[in-house]
């Protein structure tokens, strides 16, 4: 596996970030490069004035979220898109993060096909 998709949900106003890894392989020590990139993005967010309510010097709290796991080695992009769809459609608040997924079961083919169809429709309607 050369490339792998994962979702990082960043909540700068409460200093929290969540890793959603469809392969379940992300560990704090193995994703250090990603943490550094996110810290850089967080500093940029602060510098651009997007953090007027943030307390200076507070660090981000990074955690892994239990999420649906892909059955093979090629579905990660669809899984990340499905994570985003589920979060936006079902849970409007970060307070619901414990309910985001709560399962390591694979998505059903119907759930993945829904994402494929939504993306294909969007692409065809807006870019062709």
C-alpha cells in the first residue's frame, strides 16, 4: 500500500482533532508526520485571525475514533467520503462524536454505492 486515505476532523475552537482511519492502523506514534502537518495548519488558522476565541498556548488533543473498517486494501477513499457524509447528515455537533461510528464493521455495498452515486452525479452535473 503506497497511499492511504484517512479523515482528520479538526475542531480548533475546542482544541480537539480526531483521526478516522478505515484500515485501523493509525497510531499516535506512526502518524507523527500528519500531526506535525495539522499543527502547522492550526498555527496558520490562528495567525489568520480565525482563532480570536482561542486561548494562547493551548495544544490540540489528538485522538483516534473507532470507525468502520474497510474489508480490503483499496476502499479507503470511499470510506473517507462515507465518513464525511455520515457526519454531515447525521451529527451536527461535536458533542455527538461518540455516536459518529462506534463500529468497526465494514460498510455494506449499498452504503458505499450511495457515496459513489452521489459523487458521480455531482461530478457529471458540475464538471461535464
